[in-house]
């Protein structure tokens, strides 16, 4: 099952040239590991304020790619951070990490075939 909703992805990027799409994808691929590291550190440090901010920011970036499942998991992480709820943060973060890796893989495949 695809992580990206390709119909929505194509609609979202329909007015962009290939170079711009490539830059958006490259930025995500280059920054995503650092963003994930920061959120994991926020969880370990129990830094809920920064976790909420970082999850919100990452959710917005994921939203560009029309990837509903990682978007929803990231939103859930953000909400738990706002509530300062420690329960399941590691489980949800692990799910986000897995989904993000799948998203990255789909984007790399898209780059290879289309850009």
C-alpha cells in the first residue's frame, strides 16, 4: 500500500516544474533525519514544548506530499506533546519513523522515474 496519495500528490504539484518538485523532495530527504532526531531527543528529554513545535513543523512538511498516514501520526504526536502525555510517545514515534522511511523511499522512487 502506498504511503503517498499519488492522485492528490499530482494535483498538489500540477503547476510546478520538475526542478521545483525535485528541490522540494530533496529538501525533505536532506532534512527529515535531522527532524526525526530532534523529535526523538525531545521525547527522551521530556521537552514537550519543542516536541509539539517540531512535530507540528514536520507535519506541515509531510502535508506537502499528500501522505495521510504519516501526517496523522505526526498530528497525534503533536497533540500528545501539547497534553504533556508521555504514554505511547515512543510507540507513536517509532510508527512515524517507519512511515517516514516509507515516504522517503517512495519519493526517491518518484525522483528516479520522473525527474
